[in-house]
């Protein structure tokens, strides 16, 4: 690994012995930490690891009545938000690259504003907006709040991804487009955007992870997503901590899968690199991509 | 306008944002400490520690913050009875800080590691070729460059952390989003004004941080 070789020289016999010692000490410390956690969970007067706290997960009802609907609600909101914010984000990104200063300014203001407002606040706003201004009621209301909140934030993030993707393309691409007689807009749509979107595909997939995690914020406006479903389940079974552990496992599995897909895409793109330089996909790893004021936290709405 | 004035006298918006700032500052310190430990594990030459660092980052990064906050407040505190303070409000606040620290530590660790990754191999080789020992190489050649490379992602993490403090509204800590919700519940006719005020608060909090970190990373970037 390159990381080690920057920091450490190839180890000699003495260093190898030291590393072994460190491994033993570190291993023991980690085991100690795990033991502490297990002891905390299994303390006699409130044992979380007994069979009857875990048995409910193996009934069909737990999944058909709670977890699967929860997963479905989470995925539904995330999918809607992804599709809408991809479309809006591309339009906003085009606006930020526009020839007209007014359009550039307006799109810039929009993006900067919605990137610096917490998603939770936007969900609250759109929830009450849907109720007050649009007269939406029932279960559609919380879905509207979640999707609208996610969309406004993530379309801003995607707009920034598109913009930095276009900006990192070689200048010749645009010049060539203009030279063959295309208008600036045609050049953008036919030449620049396809390349920028392809290059940014891994970041867009990582953004999916962020969106999926953020649907959990819908809890505050009573959206029946996975965490709320899990809590309902736990309150009927009295096994809150095991439920949280199962919920975490579900989220980690889905998100880890998505992260792997993003990494796979990235590797594919690097292999099929044609001509132009592929911009490094992860803004977290490339400071040059993220010098704008807001949080271009590709992976991290954190 | 009058309605708005009564509203603002009824709800202490400034106190809410002060709570947000307290949460952000304390969690930033906490996540910096945990994140540094995890980053050191990840780049250490010991396989066990590397594995620990990678596992921590993978698990925490893929879990929603809401779930971590709930696990701390409802799981650790309510179910297991591990309280950090005598009163419920203070207890939830402290567990909120713990949850925010645990969650953002994974991003801090990745930021620090990416900073180390920006240092080219040749720097270390040159230092060793000059006869510098391990510690001088680390402290005078590698780490100064690594920290500079980590500034921009650390700044992004801090901004995200500030915004994410709103998640602890779900466990009843009276910060900005919590106050916003109670304001909206009883004064829905002032919807737009309330949103603009609370959103502006966050713009004011995060924009200077963003500008400062951009300035810092431009100024300190190692030109290659």
C-alpha cells in the first residue's frame, strides 16, 4: 500500500518485532473494547442478548409488517429524490455554466443557499408548506416533505458536481465544439455534459448513499421509513437495542453495496479513459475539487 | 410584522442557535480526537489496527446519523441506563454530542488519510536519502504537507457537522431545528418568515467557515 510506504520505510527485523508487539497490544485493546460492549449489552438485570429478544426477528410478521414496508418506504423516497434531483441538478448545473450572467447568478444563489441549509430544516419547511400552501394531507404529506427536502439539497450538490465535472474537461473540447459551428448551448449538451456526467458517475452513485441515509431524517415528520418502522416493531416486542442493531445492519448492507458499485464504476472509467483526463471522482479526496465555500461533501452529507 | 415580533419574543431563536454552536464545537473536538485515533490506526503498519480503522469507517459511514443518535439516546441511555448527566435535557445533549462525534469521526479519519495520500512518495524517499531518521521524516517532511492537504476536506466535514447538529432535534435537544418545529406547529401562517430566519442562521454559521477554509487551503496548498 502506498500509504505505508510514504510514512514508513520497509521494516527491518527490529521494526518487524516492534510491529508484532504493537499488533498484540492493539489486538488486545480492540478485544477489550468488544468485551466491554458485550458486557454492557449482556448485563444480568437487563440482558439484551437473550434469545427471546432476538427471536422476533425470525417471524414472518416482523418482516411483512415492519421491516419490508420500512425498507420500501425508504427506498421509494430515496429513488424519487434521486431521479428528480438528477434532472433538476443537471438543469441547475447548466444554469451555472450559462452565458447569461443573470442565469448564472440566480442558479449560483439557489445552489449556495440550499447547500448551506440543513436537510432536516428543509424537510420541516416542505412538510408544513405542503400542509399550508398546497393542502396535501395524509401519508402523501410526509412523503412530499421528505422528497422535496432531499431534492432541494441534492440537486444543489449534483449541480456542483456537474459544474466541476465540466470545468475539469480539457478546454479543447469546448473550443472544438464551437469551432465546428455549434452554439454554446449545443456544445454544452452534445459535447461537454455527456463527458462530465460519465466522469462524475461514481460521485453520483456515492450521493445515492447520502440520500438513502438522509431519508432517515423523515422520522421527524412522521414518514414511515425504516427507523420508524423498526421503532414500532421494538415497542411491541420490547427489544429496542437488538432492533437498532438489525436496522444498522440493513443500512450498512445496502450502502456498502452502493459504495462498491461506485468504486467499480470508477475503476471501469479509469480503464476506459479516452483522451481527456478523468477528474478524480471523490471530492473528499481531492481538495482541488472542493474549494467552493459550501460543503461539497460527496460522501458525506456527512 | 407584529405577529413575527411576538413570535420572536416567544421563542428564543438566539438561544437555539447558541445550542447549535455548542453542539457543533463540542462534537468537532470529539470527532477530531476519535477521528485522529482512527486515522492513525488506518495508516499504521500493523494489520490489526488497519483492520480496526477500516471497519470503523465502513460501519459508521454507512449508518444514518439518526440511527446513531437514537442508539445513544434511547438505547444506551434509556434502555441500558447509562446516563451522562443527572437531568434528562443535559443527558440527551451529552449523548447527542457523543453520537455526532462518533459519526463525524469517520469522515475526519478519511480526511486526514486523504491528506497523507496527497504527499508524493518521492518526498519520503528524498528525506530518507538525505539520511533523516523516521521521526524527523514524519514531523518535518510528511505531516506538515499532509495536514495542508487535509484542510479542505476537514473544512467540509466541519460544515456538514454544523448542519447535522439539527439531527439531535429528534431526541429533544432544543437547538435550531427543534425550535423551528415548535414555531411552525403553532404559527403555520408565518411559515416563510420562520424558514427564512432559521435558514439564514445556518447560512451565517456555515458561510464564513467555508470561506475561511477555502482561503486557508488556497494559502497553504503545497504547489506541485
